[in-house]
C-alpha cells in the first residue's frame, strides 16, 4: 500500500462503533490503554510509540524505526501485531523474510520451518513474483540439508508457477529460474551418471517440457525464450540422441513447441495493448484499465488467466472494494467454496469498511456449511470494522438475520430456540441502529418487517406479526400507503377476513400520500370476497374518504395559489416598469394574475348525487341520497 492508501485506511478507524452481535457491547477498552502502561523514558531516550490496532501508517513507521534500531525481538512483535489487522505489502514481507533468513533461525531445521511458514503467509496476502522467487531461492539454499531435497524445491517451483506463472510482465522470471535449476541438476547427472541414459533422458525431457510449458503462455519477451530453447536443443542434441536412442526425438519436441508458441504469440498480440497501458498509466488510473483488461480476458473464457489477472489487479489496487467483490463473485461462480472463503477473508482485511464484502463472506461460510460460531464471529468482526453508514450496518444485520432464518427447521424441536435467537438478534440489531444512527438507523423498519413476515409465513403466528406491524406504524409509517398495503397483503395471505376488514378502515383514514391505492385494494377485496352489505359499506366509506381528501387537496392548492399571488404581482410590477422604460406596452397586473390563477386552479370533481344511507352504516355518518352508476367507477 502507498501513502495515500494508508491515509484512507486510517480514515476508516474513526467510524468504528463498539458493538457486538450479542446482547451487550463488546469491550475494547484494552486497545486504548497501551500507552498509559508505558513508563516515561528518561530525557533524551527514544520513545517506542505503539500505534492503535487500526493505524496502518503507525505500524509501518514503528517497524521502520525498530528495524533501524536493530531490536529483533520488538521488531518481530511489531510485525506480528500489524499482520493481525492488515495484509502486508510485498515490500514489507521481503524485508521481514530477509531479516529472518539472516537470523539464527535459518541455521536449524526448526527455524527453517518457521521461515517457511512465513513464506506461506507472505504469498497469501498479495501476488508477488519477487516473494515467490525469494521462497524458491530459500528452499534451494537448504536443499542439501537433511530437511531439504530436490523434490521440495520442485514442489515450491510448481506452486510458484501455479500462482504467478501467467504473470505477463514478470512471470518469465519464475520459469527461467526453474529451468536454470533443472539445468544444474542435469549437469550433475552428466558428471555422476554418464552411463545411466535413462536418468539423463528423463532430465532432458523435464527441461524440454519446461520450455514447452513456458512458450505456451503469453509472456513478455517470449521470443527470447524461444531463441534460448533452440540454442539449448542444439547444444544437447547429441546427448539427447544418446540418452533416448531415437534420432527423431529432438525434432518431435521442436515441432510440439513451435505449435504452442504460435498460439501463445497470437494471444500476446491481443493483450499487448492492455499491458502497455498498465505500464505507462498513472497509479490512480490503473484500476480502470485493469477492469477493461479483465472484461476482455473474461470474453476469452480462460478462467486460470482471469484468476491471475485479478490477483495482479488487487496487488496494485488493494483498496478497490468493487474489484474484490468482482473477484469473489467470479470464484464463487466457479464453485470453489473454500477458495471463495479465503478470498473473502483477504478482502475484508483490505477493505473492512465495505459492507457488501462482509455480507458475501457470511453467505460463503453458510454455503460451505461452516459452524454457526464461525459465522457469528465474522459478524462480530464486521460490526467493529469501521463501516461508514447506517445502510451498511442495516444491510449487514439483515444478511445475518436471513442466515438465522435459514437455520430454522420449521416444525422440528429445534424451531423454538432458533426462532428465539432470531428474535433476540433483531432486537439487538434495532437497538444498535437506534443507538448509533437514531431515526436514520432503520427508517423503513426493514428489520421489523422481516420479523413480521417470518412470523406470518413460517411460524404461523399472525398475532406476533400484527404486533410487529403496529410497531412499524407507530414508528412513523401510518401515513404511508405503501406500508399499509404491505401489511394488508400479509393479512390477506396469512390472516383472516375479520382482521382484514378492521385493517382497511384504519389504513384509509391514516393514509395521507395516496389513499386511492387503499380504496382500490379494499374495493377489489370486497368485490371478490365480500357480501353485498360489506361491499356497499366499503363503497360508502371509500367515497366519503375520497371526498374529504379531494376537498383537502383543493384547499391546499388554493392556499398555494394565494401565497404565490403577491410574489407574482411584484414580479409583474417590475416587468411593467421595464416595459415602460423601453417604451413597450405593459400588461396589467390583474390580467396576469387572473391567467396564472386559472392555470393553477385544479378542476373540481363533479358533484355526485348521493343515495340514502344503507341500514348497516353507523348513524353518525351522513348518508348519501343517491348514487349515479358510473360516476364512482374511477375511484372504486
């Protein structure tokens, strides 16, 4: 990560609310007490400032100070502390690995095991050809020791090629190192096993196969590799003939290599423009060019190449969260669940503030049937990760609650405790959002809606669902037609007509934004489900409410027109003055205002003759005298 990336990571720290998925907030007070426990140094002594856990730049600066100071113990501790919360850049890893290789650890088998473990951690953070080269060179260095062997070296080389062998600008370095190693092995065989043609033939075949594998991959400067292959083949033609006993074997290898080389060079010509742009563009523009490159590679349909390109892009642009998400979705589509989980772990270490990555992480763990404790632990980490908005946290809570709902085996003996856990989690989530974001935490009451639907659809507890919806209306949604309609549809599907007929009048009287939608739903219900009496009662109440709403709207429009009239007169007066100055005839104020008023006035609905009140309607409601058929069809 560069300095700008460090600053971005530091900026995220301030947004971390100390919350937990449990009933109480997690206690992170120990993180802030480290400075208070440090004794004051003597005058002139250097202070070892221990950074906060999420201070990326502070960690880097401390590591640099301790490395210059030469305190190996504290330096190792500082690096480990940093790696807990952050991935380390290739440069940081190379410095760490160099220090460990030069330490006493490298001289013992136990120490070498710990260094190998460090290498394994290093290659997991980011794709780096340089780190892989150091890894294979370290393995070669102790090849002659009891814990080393040629096969171990080959294993590491193969791992390196699998990870970075398709790296277009730098992958050739790994291939060449591998070939050089095998050439040295061949030289040893020539000196010690002159009569064992089988071993020589096998080694020659291995080197020729390495050439063929490399030349089948589009890499920069592959023409030089082809020339090197021709020279090597010519130099070893006699040995090849002696070892294999087949004069045509060298020619066969040459023809095979020529075939794959032609295909690889054609592909290199296709991707060369993208590589040239990446080599010359500004750092800030790289992510855009990488995405264009990825789109092109995806069209070619070679998943292995696409994986390598994603890794290259994320090494150069580690803080681009959508890039991580695209990589995760790609691997998830390939069906490799474990790789997807590893990728999710890496992504949230790089972009912990991005809620979608945490949500994907939870789903990936569930898909691979990981233990509940593991998934709950991921939620706890996410809640302390520094996400920025209420929407981020709300989406995270909903994702986790969805997972809890899917855990429930409805109708089994485990249903009750798991349903209780879901209820408690929704309660905790609501309290958390209220505590840190107030009314913006869950303005549309998505958590309560979720629980109400679960109660109605799965547990068949409509009383609990109705209680939840009453709470939703109490929280400021009683004027919303959309909210009432959602409640109504739930009651229609899983409730009963008795409660539904109580619900419609409440919704009609409370709705302010669009009561016509409630009218339409109520009339439709009574037409398809009700009796004549219930249908006529609904017609009467809906008609009365619509007349009331129409009057309110006309009054509001008139008030608006009246308020705008003085401003209109002032504006017209200024226009009159300007016309008089210019010698043009002026419009009178009254004519202008009259035209404006007429344009703003909304057409009033036609007067509806009313019929006598039905007997089943309450006496305190004025009964209509007569209904003309067809006049109410636009409402009901």
